[in-house]
C-alpha cells in the first residue's frame, strides 16, 4: 500500500508492519497509521474528491483502506447553518455537523465501522466484534449483517432499551456484561486475544479510529475548503476528538486547505469527566473514574485516548467543559426547539457545553464555529420522560378541541 508506510507507536515511535495489531510490544503505547503524505499529496486534489462517491469514501486517499467494501453509504452528512441557535448564543456563523442521520445506524460510529470492517475484510476476517457503549454495537451489528460477517457485540447490561433493540434486530450475538463500559472493554480485550475476530475498537483500532478524520474532511469541504475557527465535540475514549484535529492538520499537510486548524473544545458529562479533569488539573495522565451519567454513549471512565485529547486541547488553544444531567436534557431540548434536530444525550452534552463557552465569551460573534452532533435522539428517548409537555387529551369532537386546545369558551 503506497499511501501507508507502517504502523507506528505513538509513544516510542517504533514501526510495525500493517497488520491487525494495536499496541507496541516495547512500551505498550497505541499504534497509529503512518502515512506517506508526499505520495498522497501527489495523487489527491479537491476536484478528485468532489467527483468521488457521496460518502466518506471520497476521502479514501487519506484512509487506511485500499478497497472499501463495508459501509459504502456512511458519512456525507449535512452541515447545517444554525441561524436560530446561533442567534440565541450570539454566534453569527454557527454550524451543526449532523451525524444523527448517518447511514445505516444514525450515529458517527457508522464512519469508524465502515473503515474498520472494510479493513477487516482486506485482512481476511470473517467475524466482527466490538466493546460498545451502544452506538458502536448498533453499527457493527448492522454492517456485519450487510456484509455477511459473523458478529459478537459486548455491551454494559444497563444500556438504554432502544440501543439494545437496535443491535438485536440485526441478529448478532449480543453479550450484556454485568458492569460498566470499562469492565466490558477489559473482558473484550481478553476475548480478542483468544479468538481470531476483528474487534473494531481493539485489535483493529488503529484503522477504526482513522474513520473519525472524515468528520474534519467533510466540514472543510462543506465550508468551501476552509477550516472553522473553533469546533465543539464530545469526548468518550477521546478518539473522535483527537482525530478531528488530525483530519484538519492532514488537509493542510496535503495542501487541500491553507487555514490553521480550529481551536478544539471538548465536552464531557459531569458524571464521567476524567479527560476534562486531567486537562483542568494540568495532568497528562488520566485518573480512571466510575461513570454515573445519563450520557451513556460517552461514559468511559478509563479513556484510551484521554492523554492525547488533553494534548490536543492544549496544542489547539482549545478548552474543555462538562454538563450535568439537567444541562444535557436542556441541551437536547434547545437543539430540537431551535434547529429541529433531535439528538441523544451525547449531543445534548455538546450543545450544553457549546452554550457554556458561548456565554463565557470563548468565541467572537463572527467566528465560524462547528458543533458535532454525533448521535440520534430516537435512541435515548427515555431520558426525556417527565421533561417535556404532555399531549392534550380530548374526545374526537370539535367542541372539545375548541375548549381544551384553543381555550375558547363555547356554549354547550
Ligand atoms: C462513541 C461516541 C462518541 C465518542 O467516541 P470516542 O470514543 O471519544 O471516539 C461520541 N458520541 C456518540 C454518540 C458516540 O456514540
Ligand atoms: Zn512504543
């Protein structure tokens, strides 16, 4: 593969051949794809991308896959100018990158799974697996079904009902582990060591995580080949956030944009904020914690890419904030009422944190700010119970309608 030189340890720099491996044998650091950017620069262009498929595969030259076969419709989601929300927050150029409508399972995870399983197929795997907080399981199960792979997904047993059903419908083996995501992840690592499966976020993780870069590529292209001034994105393992940063930097490296990359603002739930705490306390290491938040899709107490996310926040002149359960629900409602977009708890966290930063004056009113909405509200509806107006119940009569809905006094 000419565009890729090797896998490279992010800590000690030792190089490895391109194989389904993810940790350095010497220092246990994570492995990352090492590209040949000079070569990529010679084959890539805006025109080539614009004439490519209407999916994330239009950026295949910057992805670790030769022959995409899984998730062919993933990505290419709308970038929406958020006029009404922007007005509320005093931002004239606010955009929503709306991955709540990603294909096929309505979250940003359809990006990483398309890349991971296309690569898994290239490696010759016939079984897909993952450790998941919900959305990843949905996407692995759907894409495995569509591409004829066997599938095992591992989830915490206390997930939202709709997220569990959203995996079961594709008929994978769903393993509900009694414990939190970090317990699920630990077990999955042991299983991955013993069974020859493609665990998308374990042994295939170096390839999986590259899929998140397309969130940067698409935004830049949709803004007319420009980088925004600032972005707000949620943090679970910290992978998505660090890869958005990497994506904008790569576009500069290969000459597709000339702007500086954006300031990176990170969002966590106050009930699970180990990355936020490390950043605020000036630590480059993560103190693991036990999650207790309604934002289950981003509740990772021991985040693998936490230290790298802290570094990105610093390097980009960004910042991090947290949102309480109440603020998360307010965030969900605010986005719905202003922009007509129904996001899940992770998106509620992002909007709550966007609002905080806007109120703190972190953005100039004219700046281009992009908030990444990563998941769909129809999957976590139960969190809104008791927080919304209720329907007005009436008999099927015009009289009752006028009296109870319009509030007219009508003679009987
Ligand atoms: C998984 C997930 C994230 C963040 O994932 P990272 O592990 O930080 O890459 C954000 N939002 C939603 C809805 C998710 O499912
Ligand atoms: Zn190493």
